[in-house]
C-alpha cells in the first residue's frame, strides 16, 4: 500500500496529459484541472504533479496518469531528460488517505502495482529523471523523489520517510532507493523512527544531490537537466541500465561493461565524440 499524505486529505481531480511533439520550449500540455501537466524546455520535459489543494497527494488517478506521462516521455525521441516537480510550492505529500481503506490483498495488489508502475517507468526507462523538490516530499512523495537519478531540493524543503503512522512499511521502491542513497543503517533508522529532514539534512545524508535556494529548485534542476541532455543519449541509457542492476557480482559487471562498451564504440555518437575532441569543439550527440 502506498505511503500516506501528511496533510488533510483532499479529493481526486480528473485529468490526463498527452504531451505533443513540436511544442515550443516551455509550452504546456493541459490545464489547471489536469492532475499532471507537461511542459517542454528544449529537450527536457517537465512533468508537474498538479493537485495543489492536496499538496499533490497521490490518488488512484494520479499514479496512472503519471506513469503514462513518464512512459510517453521515455518513448519520445525529442525528449532526452525528464524533470518531476509539484504545483503549488510543494513536491508531494504522500499517498492520499481519502482514497484508502482496509481491503483484502486481492484488492490492494492492483492499487499498489499501479503506483509501482511509476517507479518502474523511471528505473527501466533509458532517460535520466530529475526531481525538483520544494515544500514537502513525505512518504510516497519522498519515495518518488528518491527513485529519480538526481534530486535537487530547496534548502527549506521537508523530507520524511513516514510510512508507519498508518501501520504500513513503504513501497514505490523505497527499500531499494533509500538504502542505495543513505546506506542500510541510516535507512533503517529513518524508517523505524521517521523524522523531518530539511533539504540540507537530505543533502548531508545522501537523499538529495544538490540544494537550491528556496523557490529555485526547478530552475536549478532545469539547468542540470539541460547539461545532461547535451550528453550522449545511448551512453546515458547504458549508465542507467548498468546502475539499475547494482549490486551485482563484480565479475558479471566486468562482462556487462565489455558488452556496453562494444555497443557504444560502434555508434555515430562515439565517432562524433572522437572527432569533436580532435577538432577541439563541443560534440553534438544525436543518439545513434
């Protein structure tokens, strides 16, 4: 079951988002009534959780729409990097308690599998995903942020791995992402004794990768995303795929590295990188 929101629950809002190719930089797909908004900034797609009245709590609809949006961005050639953020000055306050009730396992499994699909889309997709965190990233909101490849947090943001308040343990990949970032010992303490962490605390413990001034998390994440988007897409996809299988037998890693390098060194991007180095210019990578 998904983690609870640490706020007064709200109601579901209808909506979908279907990003369209060819939109101008910064243009938006959707209206304020949609639960996920999409905006393109060059080769970077920003996906905004848009339930500000509930501090972007994850209800049944949001998990499906967000998974669709991430999978769609992963499949679109014009998009090279994805940034997740939240509307109304907060990232995500967790699962929407107003949609939760006691149910048998057969009923709960589809609900939880739907929210796990969001994380699978992030982890299995070839494109880097960044989280721009303002306000709260609590419970499932924290898990969503930690599942991303880079977390940029406002200095005054609040992280909390709070699942046990309603007698659940956690989902959305938290048992993989939190230990990978903070170590098993720290993860255990944060989950057994949930506490609030500032953006600076999150940086110190490894939950965040960079801290921005309040109100500047998205701008900072967009700057990082643009730098990543200029990189070689096939190599970036290879890095994601390799790290997604960690930890692994070191001997297996050596063999996988051979396979990956053999593939990448027979691409147009590799030839472009070598030519740009010799010509002392910036390479232009095209993902082929």
